[in-house]
């Protein structure tokens, strides 16, 4: 690992100031992607800004019809949260399926979203539940947040403060995971929300996306059978040594069906 | 920069570079070589230690991230020369062959027992299936896991 300057800001504004004053800074959340990346020398930031001492980025709160989770909340905390388990069990389940227990003790919600790894789990729930991402200066709708492979709507230096998840009527997340890395080869979150049925896919494409064809048929009939006529296109899906695009397209259909089956 | 770590109950003030990994401080500076480096890519879990009571992979954490916290390594598990019941269970059940993964396995096992004592996870007694799921972050290339799972179940009973 190349060396870098290390900072431990106590406030959001201090963090932003350090970022803008540095040549090539990066925020450190839980580090479960960043530190392996630095070890492989795939990134060489001049400055690393550790967000773990910012109290306003932590914690889980229940607000009216929503669960609000601080960006630095660890996956393990979300998985074990009594509030999340009661109000959005699909989200607690998803968090408990990320990586392994040790990774879940450090990895964070905000880190996962800001990284927009194509195989990360959280983006599927954020999109399907229609969550809102809060930064120090604005809010970003989930539908506008993921913009590309490892790309989001965040501006340079802009960080996630918290994410507000509206409580759905029902929701489920199913993933076909890589047995070694436990990343999603394909993961589908189906949510029956107050604003309709939303279906989001992760792992299959360059970034998380909604499967509107499935949303349309499930809105008419929330049954596994309703999905039977849908042939998911392999166009634009990922092909790698783990799975071809055609296989991922097939898995999206299977995971969506399993999610609906789990909800009826 | 200077950090303070309380490792196995002993306070240390240690000079580190920002890039120094926690596992390197433990092994190279404190000479606590029971914590192993296996894959060095956060897969295998042989480097598992407890930071603030929770198991983490010390090869994927900067030492500066652990500043001010309590760290427990395998050296801090036995008390007064007497093996912890979990360590004794590993010996009794032949839960190791080469032994390389064992420190990480035991640090994870202690956390499994701790978290399955009651809420928030579950009040149910620990099962074979639960132990296997909890061990997803620890690899063993010798035993085939069967005796490790048996040892953890036995160690859990002996610990409570």
C-alpha cells in the first residue's frame, strides 16, 4: 500500500474542507472495499479521510412511515436491528447476507452505496424500496442515484449522511451469490410499496436498475405465475468468468420469482 | 502517528504509519504472532481478532482505525495458563490439523457463542446449520469443517 495523509474529522464541514483542500482525497467508511483496493495499489489517494468519528452518520431511527439509517451504520447493525427486522425484514435479511460476519462488522451502508459496485446488495433494496439518499446539502431519490459502473449522482467530495427507507407493505430480497466472494451474481428485490410494485436488480448489470416489465405484471397480479411470460433480456448484462449475460438474465427471473413466492 | 491500543488488557502507545494494517502492528510490533495472515485479501479469516468486542479481519483494517479501542487476540483468550473452554473443545474434538486457521476460527467461535446467548439474534440454541453460516468468513483447508463445527457446539455448551 502506498502511504497517504490520514485525517479524522469531527464534523461534516471539517470533512468536506479537508476533501476540497487535498490533491486526491478519498473518504474511508468501513474500508471493506477501499482497504483491499489500496493494498492492491489500484488506487493511490493523497489523503484518506476517516468518517468513523462523525456521530451524525451513525444510528438507526424510526420516523413516520420510514426507517432512517446513518451512512456509517455497519451491515451487522442493520441485520441485528430490532426496528429494521420489525418494519423492513427484507432489509435486515439483505444486510445479514452481505459478505461474512467479520466484513459485516466493518462494512457500512453509505460505503456500499457510494461505491456502487455492480454486485453489491444494498443498491437493490435502495431502488426497490424507493429510498431517499441524504447528503449534507440535498436529497437524492434512489431512481436518480445510481448512474453507472462504480458511478453515482454524488459530486466529488459529497458524502452520504443517511438513507431514508419508506416502510413497504411487503418486500423480499433474493440473491444468487458467488460462493467464494458472496457478492450477488444476480440479486432481485421485490417491494410492494404504497406507490406500487417496484422490482430492482443488482449483480446482473453494470449498476443496479429497475425491472419495469416485472413491475407492470406484478402490479396487475402479485403472483409468481405473472412473471412466467417475461423473458429477461441479456442485453447490457454482465458477462464474466462467473456467469454469462444469458445466465444472469435467467437468474434475474428465478430470483424475482423466489422473492414473490416468499411474499404470498 | 501515535495511536493507543489496549491489547489483551494491556495498554500500548504505538507509532504507526497511516497505511499500517492492524495485523502488522499486532504481529510485527507487539510480536503477537498467534494472529495469522493467510490470504491477505479479507477472504480467509485467519487474521480475525476482536476490536471493541466484535470480530474483524485485521488484514483489512488500518491500525489507525482501531485507535483508542480494545483489541483481543488469540493470546488473550486463555487465562492463567488454562485453556478457554472453546480452545479445550477444539483440542478435544480434533478441530485442527495444520492449525493455521485455528486462531481465527476460535476468535470467530467466541463471537458466535456471545451473540447467540440471547437477543438480538436469537434465543434458540445454536445449531449445526447456524454455526456453518456463521463460519462463512473463516476458511479451513484441512479438516472439512466437521470437527470444527462439533467443537464450537461443544465449546458453546461449556462456555455458558
